[in-house]
């Protein structure tokens, strides 16, 4: 059986792999007869990586002299959505699925539609005999053939899709070329597995493709060893990509050039990537070069570069790795050969600040070393500045935790004293009211009230303020957001409008007792905002005894009721404010009550009529001028 050697242009060239795999499959070459190698490497195991410590370092000058020129697998919008997401790749297919989904969807290896952009058209080679199982199982014949003779693709040919040696056999009329349909998830699997460092990854993928073409049942066998191996390799690649995003640590080079080591400069050419139009971004981050050293397990630098470009768009940065390097100058992503760890800059002042922060947020009571080493494997520790603190902080964890337990409980700084809830249910009369002797007792008593659910959600109770024997008591509906936080009535937007009217009338607010019918703020959350909600009648009734206590203690000559809620609480009946506004009514114990709009109603009204509405409202209030002045 003849053996074919495929030379691919690069470690992660999925396009070349697809093109050559299509040709091999069409020619009927089995996986056992194919060796996958890399152009420019010595013969043998060309995908094998150098042993640690023996890798040949690339020179620093010109590190980033190879620019991205063609969009492809590693663009921001890859052809396969979710290619490098955290989720595992979708299965090949499950028994019972529709064949259109499980078998016949997506041409993984379609014939090229643009010869200038894809592989040149394949011409059958009539000078080479068709592949045969009777052929000798060696490559002597290929090695003795002329290097550039007919029917042979020279190993030195500069083909974007690589080369195959010896040339593939010609297709016979009895074995025409046929398209291969595979599940679309297989393409995503291939695109991820080619990033793995395993030298046999291309052989594994071609073997899976060959088997899917000849063993239809493979699509429905999730326990197949080849499938499991490929999916485990894809999972390892995704994990490596995630770890790179988590453990890259940048150090700043102030002038964008060498700083203690020969840090390569960014390229001067500006070739924009898709989505970056116009001049390059400007900002403090572009004034300095930020360099990081990372040692990935797989060939993931190009796959991860768009993430860092989006994450650090306003920075000039470079990530150095032994296999591949990438730089971003604010406009262009540039790739270059691998570098040495010595090319990265040394520690800077910012690193000391980071270590101080890390030491302070380290929680000894929540230390789980096994979980930490699982999420942050030790192989990454040599390149993580904070790793040097882990040993010392872990050794002190038990003693620090014990000290935290032995310490006395701290008293939290609260604006409101801790209260014991007192439920007052079924009140209405004086018998259910707490016995208050002075207005100063009202605040503490109201804070303890849980007669309705409003009190549990409010910051504090907001009781009235003003002279103990004011001639005029002003009653609103309930405290708003500002009042709830400050603990004073009528200090928000509605209160400011009320103060404006007081000034126009020549009143002094210091002579008024201002309060609300409901003592707690009722609201609903919309995002981070607390939006006012009108209290229900049961909630107003639950608060009525506090208002009655204020009326009893202050004993005003008259009451100014602002809005329907306040008017109903005082008069004990429903009040049509628009019809009864600007009129005096007789309240409990014969006390006169003036009804008018609440200032918030003016704020919600048509802005075009604001001046007119305010004028009419002030006219209503003016009816109480004699009392307000007294």
C-alpha cells in the first residue's frame, strides 16, 4: 500500500487541511496511508514540539513583522458561531434525528468556487497508476521519482494549501468524485481540534472523516473512541483559551520600547481590521506599551487575539508566547513568531499595587486549596505575580480565621437603631394607639411599626416636623425617595415646589407642622430606581393612628390636606379633589380642613400649563394665610 505525505503550510491551517483531506478522500486514500507533516520542518514527526527548555527562541528584532492579511478562522466573526465558547461542541447527531440535520446538512469539504482564492482545480494525473492495495508498503518509488517530474507535486512548491507527495492517483470513470456530507458540528470540531498541540490531530480528523464517509453509524455513536478523543482535545483547547484570558498579566513599558529587556517594538504599518474604521483610537492606554508573557499548551494565540483586541481596544499591547506572538497598536492586530521569556519586561510599580490588593482581598475563611489549584493550575503560577503570595497567605489562613472567630462582634453603622417589630392590627380607634406623651416619642414608635408591609421595605419612618403647637398642620400623602433617605417630610421635588409656594405667599415654613398620612415610603424597584406607588386604603388605615396622635399632640387650629389620600385620611370619606379643592370642610372635632392638590400632581401635569396650574394652586393655599401667619 502506497504511503502519501501531506505537507501543510502551518500548524493551524484548517483551510489547507480541508483541501488536502478532500483530495485524499476523493482519491480513496485510507487514513493508514497518510502522514501529515508541516512544511519547513525536518522529516519525521514534524508536528512534535521541542522539549521544554530546548525550544529554539526566535530573535526579538522584527518580532511583529507578519501582519494579518486574509480574514479567516480567527476573525471576530468566524464562520462557525460559538466556535470558542465555553460550551462543549455539539454532538455529531443522535439516533432518531432527522437525516437532514444529522447527515446531509453542510458540505464540510465543498469544491472550491473561486479558483483564484481556493485550491487550483484538481487535474487527474494519468501518468501515475491508481492506488492499489498491492502496491509496496513503502515510499521508495516516490523517493526515486524526479522531484519536478510529471505527476509529482514538488515538496518545495509554494502552495497555500500545502503539498502531497507522491502525487495522488488519477480518478477513473468507475470511481467518480463525490461530495461528502457531514454534520455541520464536525466542521466546528475540526476548527477547534487543529489548535491542539497533539502532533496526531490531523491524522485523527482525517480518520474521522474517512470513517463517516464509510461508516454512517459513526454519527450516532457518542462512545466511539475516535470521537471521544477529538472531543476531549477540543475541550482541552477551549480550556486553554479560557485560562489564557484569565491569567495574562500585562506589564507597562513607558516609552513603547525596551525596558530592561529587548521588548520588540510595534509595527509602523497600519492595516485596519474589520470593524476598525477611521483613525486609530486615542487615549492614555495608547501612550504606553503593555506587554505580557504567557505559555499556552496549544496553538491558541491567533484564536484568542480578537478577544484581547475587543477587551483592550484602547491599549497598545503585545502578548509574547513561545510559539506565536500578537500585538495591537490601536488599529491593527499583528502576528509574529515565538519569543523568549526574557523578551518580556520585568516587574513594575503597578505589580506591587496589584499584590497589595490581592493580599487584602484574600479571604482565609474561604480558602480551598484543591479548588484553587483546579481553577488556577500550578503550571501557570510561575507567570502569575500573585502566586508568590499564595503559600504565605495559605499558611496563615488557619490562624487568621481563628482570630476572626475570636474577635468580638462588630456593631454595624446604621442610620436607624435596631428595632423590634411591633404588629398593630385591626386598629382604628384611640384604644389601639400607643400612648405618646410628646412628639419626640413618635419617631421611635413609628420605626417599630409593622402594621402593614410598607415598613419592612422602607429605610425609616418619616414623621412630621414643625412647632409643637402650630396653628396650621400640612398633611401630604406619603414620603418619597428623598424623604425616605433623609428622614424629613417634603424635601424632594414636591417639597421644593411647596417651599416655592410658601415663599410666594409670604409664609414661614418654620411656623407650619408638615407631615404625611402614611409614614413609610411605598415603592417598586425598576432597575436601581425606586418608583413611588400610591398606598392602598388598608395601608392608609394602618397608619391613621400615627396621624391621629400628631393631631392630638399638636392640636392645630386647621389642617391643609394636600391630595386625595390626605383628605380621605382626615375627613374619613372619599374626596373628589378637583371638585372640592379650594374649599374649607369640617373635619373631626369640628376642625376646619382645606383641600387642594398635592404638589406632585402639578409636577406630573402638562408642562405647558405649569405656570397656570401653579397660580391656581397658590390661590387655594392663600385661603389659609391667616392661620399660617399665626
